[in-house]
């Protein structure tokens, strides 16, 4: 069995687990080859004060030009943090390099907790909406879902019924499969998966701790699971369970939240010997 190849366009943060460092770790542990294409480099993720950054749009375009000339093809393209509309165009070019049955998963990174990130201009929002129309899967959190539905960023569903309606509307509007994250109550975290006019729910216990970058990790594991051939709900469950395990273990280690979840000791949970040998087994 040929190893699956995932092209990941995301930011690379040197300190603080987020973006490409998580995607590379997760996809590699799942038996896939992760080809990282950094959209920008950060000395630390943006939640840590004093970071310095360098935009890589020109380099990104050149790298894609080489891949196009070589005729490279990828089984998945994962789009994460993008800092400018020109980078959205790079994702479009990357998507053209998919295998005929390849997938484009777009994590429309725009904000969280009811607020847009400072870098998220109206032009970037419009470009990300257009990109979502191209995607096979999108993974917005509640804040991003509101923006994609032309609602104020701080709008939240008032019930699970309304949340399911959001998922139906996202699937219909963008003609794609949708995984909505960031929902929960005092005891439970909910992940909603929309596909073919059906919405399914994944539940996990709420740990009561917040770490940056968990959305990046969720999207990477979801991509890896879909590459294994898992159904959408099973893939979302795999991703949610892994993120939950990482949050629980990190909280027990009393690490400062700004450093992100300590995922390295948990990567064994993603390992599937069949992805390396061609004879997949269920662990």
C-alpha cells in the first residue's frame, strides 16, 4: 500500500504547539507523509506576547510552482491559518494538485471565543468564504461558523437544535461536509458532523481547561482519519477523542496553557500499524 501524502498549508510556530508542528506530528503518527508548506513563520504562536513573524506568501507561491512543474499529486490538502487573500489563491493552486479522489479540508481560521483575529480583514473573510465553496470538508468553530453564515462573530446557537440548523445551512450554502466544533455545556463538549442532509453528534467530557492550537490539532487528526478511509463521524470521533486525551493529560501535568497541549506522549493513540504495513488493524 502506497503511503498517503497530505499537503498542509499552515503557519509554523517555533514555540507553543500550534499549526504545522501539530499537523506534522499527528499525520506522521497516523502513517501518512505530511508535506508542510508554511504560510508564515512565528517565533511563537500569536497568543504569546512579543512574537516576531515573517510572511511567506512569495515563497509559498514558488514552492507550489515547483510542485506543479514536477507533476506532484497529493491525497489530501489541508488548509489552516492563512494571513492574506493571496494565500487563499495558493490553496486553490494546491487543490489542483490533488489526486482525482483526493480531499481538500479547509479549517477556516478566522477567530475564536466570539472575536475575529486582528489579521482577519474583510477581504480575507471573503476569500475564505470562497475557499469553503471549494472544500470537501470544512471545520469551523462556533465563531467562524457565525461569520460564514453572515452573523456577528459573537453569535452562538441557543440550543442543540439551532446548532444542527447551523450545520445544515453551512452544508447547503457551501456545498460541502461540515464539522462544527466549540460547542458544549458545563459537562460535555459536542462536535456536530453534517453530511448528506444528516447531522451526527460526537460527545466528549468537558475537561475545564483551554489551550491554544487544539483546533489545528483536531483538523489534522480528522484529515489523517479520513485518509484512512474512515467515515466522517468516525473521523470526527477519532479527532475529538485525541484532543480530549491531550487536554486531560496536559491539565494533569500542570503545564501553562500558553504552551499548548502536550501531545507527544499521546501520539501512540493515533498509531495504526496497518498504515505502515498495508494491513490495517483496529487498535
